[in-house]
C-alpha cells in the first residue's frame, strides 16, 4: 500500500470516512482508518491513519503512523512515522522520529524529530536551530 510498509505491520482497515462526509469533534480508532472526507477536531489512535487524495484534516493528529496524500492543517504527531506523498499538502507542526516527504509534496511548518523513541539527536547547535525557525521547507519542484 505504501512504500516501506509490509502487510504484516499494517493493521486491518477498520474505519473509513468517504468523500462528501464531515466529522467534527474527536475521532478515535484501532488498527487503520482512512479519511477521504473532512475531519475537524482531533484524531487519536495507536493505529495508522491514511489521509487520501480527497481527505482533509483540520486540527490535532496523534497516531502511530500517518500517510498524507490529501491536506492536513494543525498539529501532526506520528509516534513512529509521518509520510507525505507527492500529492500531500501539510501546514502543520510535525513531531515524529521518521519523516518522509516525496518530491512534489508541500510542507510548511516546524518539524521536531529529536523527542521520538529511537530518534537521533540533532547535529545542529541551538544558535543554528534558532536561525532556521520560521523558514519554510520545500522539496525541489514544489509550488507555493
């Protein structure tokens, strides 16, 4: 389904929000949930979240792994991994030990990778970190 994921580590899909649907509030689930509609609020799980091409989340996401092909705005925490595909657009502060951004994706915000389990310490100095605050990370070929 996604690069680097095996079927044995990917849980069963136990929830789906189709395009044209909108949930406001708190979404909790087990295993894997796919969003092709819109969620406004928070998404909390120890499972995996898939934000499809037509999916949109405005709020706080706190899950094991998240795969973004649609839009996410707000706070984004992937306890193990955050992956933004070429069609993904993320305006959020990200906290995760592993971040993958495909060419063509859009990411605006801050990313913290030093506090996750197994994350490596930053090679930068506090002065360098302060200098880079507020700068936008863009992949080659990204528009916007």
